[in-house]
């Protein structure tokens, strides 16, 4: 199955994919946000996260549950108690600190989430494809994921590696080494650029990005 009206927006952490999608949405285009989908999927997988990684990676939204969550760190048998206490969600920051330092743990998380994320993207794409209008699919790990062969037009949001690292440092409050590590967990941005059908340059400011997006839309129109 190929989605002829879909264009994937991808890049690297810090490259500005979300900013590009916001600009495209502002132009009236419909978009599918894989990050947003992943957040929803993650919260629906709270029980599995607790079972795989531990109850300390699950947080509650009321005072009683906070006490239970604190208790869970010293009591491995309290997972069911934690999850049944009230509305539970995954502590993304804490889980991120674990998986970004440990490739084996990251692989476990990806094995849990990625099939569900891909299925939801496919479902949303089928709905948009029926409208027979161009739409955009924001997939951060498109080239790494190997689950999206049904998309055949890909635009990479590009910025040099040093710029990516600087942005991740600022956005995530990380030092240079930690930000560099996160950037390097993904496929090199230059390799992605070489594999792209379209390149949207985001090495400058917002005004430059707006110009780059306009250029991209013109190029897209000429090619389709």
C-alpha cells in the first residue's frame, strides 16, 4: 500500500520538524504528528512500562497516588497497587534518563511502542488519503524505524550537527556531552539529507525557515 498524497516530514532531534509542521498547518495543510501519537500510546502502555522498567517510572495525579508511587521505589510488588490507585501516566523525563543512557533499555521501549505508533499513523493516513489532498506526516525516526514503507515521499528538515546539539542543550537543559549523545543516537543528519526527496533548510532563524518552507511547497507542487 502506498499513500500517494502523503509527504513525510523527518529530520533529527533539534532540527525543527515541529516548527515546520506548524507552518504547514498554518497554510491549511493537515498533518499527522507521530510525537503526539507516541505520547498517547505511552500513556496507554502505563501498565507495560511499570512491568518492564519498574513502578518508579509511573506517576499518579493525586496525593494518595504520589505516596504509593514513592512507596513503589522500595517495593517491587506494588505495581498493581500503583496502577489501580488513580489515573496513572508515565514519567517521561525519568524514563528518558534511563533509556537514553542504555541502548538495551531503549530497544525495549521501542519494541513496546513503535508497532502501536506505526499502526495509528497508518490508520490516520488512510483517513486523510481518502480526501485526495496533500497532507504531511511528522515521523522523527522515519529512516530508523523501517516500519513506514507505505510512504514514498520524504522531506528532511535539515540543520548542521553543531546546531542540533546547541538546540538540544537549550531545549532539554543538557550539557554538551549529553546533548551530543542524544543527537548521535539517531542516524546522522547528513545521511538523512542524502536520502531525502526534499530538504527544508532550518539552519537559520524563523524568518529563514518560513522562506525555506515556501520554497519546499513550490518544489513539491512542481514535482507532484
